[in-house]
């Protein structure tokens, strides 16, 4: 078994997704399944910066108008509303609100039963799987046949949605966003025929026969459904976003069909509990509304819409804040990915390595040979030691004469390192050496970038606390992220150069022989229970 995340908005499974910071492992331990290791981020980008990489950007959706301001601010895109093909005759009723959730669900069940009895199809929208299961239990008690659309019935989804417009059909869905399949009033004869023909020896013949059978049935049912008022949308709670409510409503009244929608709410709903329920509760108390009686007033709908606008504005601020931080990372990302592309293209790898060496020599000379000091005052032993650590050989240094300049010293060192580089290329053949430099550079960029992303995550987590020290968290983040990036670039340079001068290429047979020896020693150690007399190999090469 494994722990899989369910999308709280669509009710769909999200395979491959895992929670971070040990939360997923804690749930795996609690559920008694195998505990997998923590994932590490290899690459990251926000949707906003991903979309902004396109030269031309456009989109089409039925519910963009509520987010027009965000599209304009983030992507500089205007939202244009296209008129409907046929007049929209769906009736959107005012919201009804109850004091408690229990009263609300009782009223919802009564409404569903009444609509079902007159043959009108009902699509019930809930915001959680828990609520959809609760409604399902209540409908079972009343003997109302229905379908539940959530993560537990994911494979039947297309069929359930396609048949949600049949006479008297009751469908409960966690969220209709992105469900794809259109709800056909009277039912979809093609899908009914396909389901009946499954498993038949001659599928095509069975399908055609079933299709001829269902076509008149669905046509007759469509007329009855239209007479009953079309598809009825019943929302059991308002979402934080008006967009998702509009997506649910938009399932009814398509292509000029009749339809109706209504939302049932209670003061115990999340949205009203957090935003603005006091005012509504005050009105209900003043009007002395008895238990079980709803309040239905345009003021209520306005209060709820204002609550949703508050949440949307809050969420927009979070996304805007996220982009401002990610823009810092985006510049770093562009630099690293450009370097990667150049390495993968395989152009001028030797030149790239030589420019890295030149930078390193410049840094070393700046460290051990300070400006405005005489050559005899320079730290020659440390310079020699650092050259050995970086380039794996001790260069011949010039005499510390007064006329010696730092530029001359840099040039002398660079020429000697270049000769050493040529010698390495001769040892391996130029083609192999070129490939080795490419592999080492890619390896260093990838591992160091991965570590950098982790460091940036830790920085982002605690940066907000800088505000308590009267510092601007955003400016502090920019400064520290830049410092982390420069440190990473330094580590990439250092690792690549050190590996180029140290790595030993070996034949596969030789590597296998050493591995076999190590296996034998481990077996000996396990058998005797004491330290085996282990002979260290003379060379411990890096394996590429």
C-alpha cells in the first residue's frame, strides 16, 4: 500500500505527489505502509514564471472574468468576454442560508427529493469528499438512487457525468472543475450503447443495436427533462473562489437549454465562519428566524460575494508575494540553465574550463598577494599549497623580485596550468578528455543547483521573521539569495577543476576486479566478525 494525496478541490488522486518536511513519512508511519525517503527538489519554477517564458500568451476559459485584474497585473493580458452562441436562459436563484449545517442538509435533501419526483435531473456540488459521502447516506435513507463522483469512483467518472442529465438522475460531485465531459439532457445514447456492448463477441454489431435502442429513449427523456426545467444545480457550500462556483453553475443552461441553480449555506460553513457570519447572524437573531427556516435576501448574497472577494484578494496577494520572491530565483535559474544548455551543446568546453581556471587563479592571487604590497611580502607558501589543492600539482613560482606584478604572476600560473591540462588531454586522448570535462561540468552544475534549491527553501521559510528586526524581508532575501548563488558558482568551479586534475579513468574490467576484492573483504568481515586484513588499493579513482 501507499499514501496518495487527493486534490481537495477536484476530489481526484494526485499520483506521484508527496508532502514535504516529513509530513508524508509521518502519515505513512501512522497508516503502517512502507516509509519512503524524502524527495529532493531537482528543479522548480512557479506557473507564473513558466507561462511568462512564452513569447506569445493567450488562453480561453469560461470563468476568467472574475480574475481579470490578476491576468492584467501578472501577465499584462486583457480579458475579453465573448457573447454566448444562444441566449442563456438559466435561472440563478438567490442563496438560502440556515443557522446550522444540520438544518441546511435537511433542506437540501427535501429539495433533491422534490426535484427527483418530478423527473428533473439534479447535480449536487460539495466541497469535500466527506460531505459527498454524508449526502449519499442521507439519500440512501430516503431511497433516492444516485451516483457519487469523487476520487473513490474516478474510473466511472466520464460515464457518470455523461448520464447526469437523464430524467430524475441525481449526481453528487466534489467539484466539477475540469471534468471535461458535457452533461447531455436526456442522457448520452452513445455512452449507454458502448457500456452495454462491452464484452460482446461482435462489439460493433452489439454497439449499433444498443445505439438504435437508446436513441429514441434519450430523445424522449430530453423532452421530459426540458419540460421539468432542465438540469438543476444545487451547491451545498460556497467555495473560496467565485470562479469555482461559476464552473459548477455553468454545467447547466448550455447551448440555450433551460436550467436552474441555487446554493444552500449555513453559518457553520467555513467561508461564512471566517468571513462575515456575525452580520448575517445578527440579522437572523433580529428577525427571530425559527429553527429550520431559511433566510433568502439579496443582502445575504452580497455579504457572501464580499467574503469571497476578500479571500480571492488574500490569495492574490499570496501569489503576487510568491512571484516577487520567485523573480529573484528566476534570474538565477536563467543563468544556470543557460550554462547547462551551452555545456549540452558541447561548444567550447575547453574554453569554458580555461576561463574558470583563469577566474580561480585571479581569486587566489587576490587572496595571497594583496594590492599595494611588495612581492616579498606576499604569502608564497599558502599560494603554492592552494595551487596544489586546486590543480593537483605544485607550479614553479617566479622569484619575488620588486618588478614582479600580480598580472605577470597570474599569467605564469595560468600558462603552467594550461600545460598540465594539455598533459591530461594527452593521457586520455583529446576526445575522451573533452567528453570527461562535459560530464564533470554537468554533474557539478546539477548537484550544486539541487543543494542550492534546498538552501533557498530554508532561507524562504525564515525570512519573514526579519521584519521583527526592522528589516525588509524582501531586500534581505534578495541579498542573501545572491550571496548563496555566488557561493554555489564558486563551488561549481572548484569541484569541476579539482575533479579534472584528479580523476583517474580505468577500464571496466579493472573496476570490476576492485569491486570483487571489496566484496570478498566484506564477506570475510561478516564471517569472522572482526576487521579483515584489508589491503588498500594504491589508487582510489573517481568513477564517472
